[in-house]
C-alpha cells in the first residue's frame, strides 16, 4: 500500500482539481473498500463527521451513493433532495445557503443546475465542496467512478479505444470523463448527432493530453475498434424548449446491428438514467456493465470522502 495522498480540505469542482497520482490513489483505495473485496473495516473512519448533500436538481444514483458511502464510513448525513422545501424557494442566494450549511457540516456535496455553481459554492464555503454536477458543465465524481469501472472491468485504465455516444454538448459526465480518459492515455471517438457535438473547449483539453479525438456521426463504423462504449441520454432539461428536444428524440439507439460491429469483449457503460437509447435486450450482453458501474459509485465516493476528511489510511 502506497502513502496516502493528502487531500484534506480540498474542493473537487472539476477533474483538473486532481492530479493523475491523486486519481490513482483514490481508485486504489476504492478497490480496497469495494464490497466485492471488503478487506477493510470502514465504520469508524468518519465517525464524528457530518456530510451535507445539497441537491438542487434531481438525482438517484449520485445522491444515494454519496449517502450510502457516508453511512458506510460512519458519518452522519444532512441535506435535501428537493430545493423547493428550502430557503432557495424564498429567494436565498446559493452563496448564502452554502455559507450557512458549511457551518453545520464538515463537507458539502452539491448538485445545482447552473454552470459554475460549484465554483461559487466552493468560494463561499468554509468546508470542502464536492461538485456532484453543475448544469451541463462538470461531473468529476462520475468520471472517477467511470474510470474505476473501466479498470475493474478490463484490468487497466489506460490504452483503450473509447467511443462516447450521445448528447455530448449538454452531457456533463462526458465533459469530465473525456478529459480524464485522455489524461490516462486512452484514444477517444466522439459520436453525436449534428448540433450536439462535444464542446470545443473539451476537445481542446483532450488534445493537450494525447491524440486528437476522432469525431464522427457514423456510429456503426466507429464501433469497429472500440474497447469501451460509453452511451449517454439526450439531456432533455438542457434544451431551450421541447420542440428543439423533439428534433433529436430517438436519433440514436444501441441496436443489435450496432453491437454486431463491435469486438466480442466490448464493455458498455452508461451513467444512467437511460431513456431508451440502450434497449433492455442489451442488458444480457456480458459487457453491459452499467448497473455494476452505478454500484461502483459507493466505493469510489467512500475513497474520495475518506481522502478529503481524514489522514487515516485504511
Ligand atoms: C448523470 C447526470 O446527472 O449528469 N447521471 C448521474 O449522475 N449518474 C447523467 C444524466 O443525468 O444523464
């Protein structure tokens, strides 16, 4: 076991807030804490700590896996899943809500619809802020658990051909993940309907770390050399109106014909929720790892919370 990398007191707003060494340390700890292996006693690790989960946007996996992770570490959890029951409804600013909550807790996990909200919250907070999704911008803890899943499913986290499919313009998971994958020496292909392509800033960030990502609108031909296939849903809530969203509805689906183009050992990931882009027939594919991926949110978030809140190394 290597020396733990000290992250005490740090915020996690974008994936750039962690070095590759820090990412590897978090993933190594997640492997030790993973219920599949369960080598380590975890209940006492954060026994006196309070974690606040402030969710101004809907969530199933992210909030519940953060809360499960906190409970498994012995921490107490406060927070809300519906901001309409909070002072936000009375017009309180994000900064004031966060400043107040940081007086009640040792760490804040925040999800909020506005891009840049996590940075603002981190600036207003006395305690570390972890970004659990800020509008269409970033979702760094999802990227960590996605990389962890790739490592667990395939035995290594680098040197893969990865196809990312879907609404790459609005999807925050792919923004954080693409950069992280590039940093670890993976080759990327972006497949999106015209108008929903990966933002230039994300493409440029990937290019800084490795070969230029390929961009395509031909999914079947992109699948030929894929090792990992990362599918995302249309981000309906980010479209200006339902008419614009309707233009793209059903514009991509992972059909058996698509999968027939791929290698037998393909790993299929999705941050979930899915809304039709992966039909349930695909779930029996041995590489369909999206529910295992969702489960991996717990050990990865346990590892992150441990590193941010204690110098004890389990
Ligand atoms: C993602 C999100 O909220 O960005 N979900 C998640 O955290 N697992 C993906 C999505 O909602 O499409």
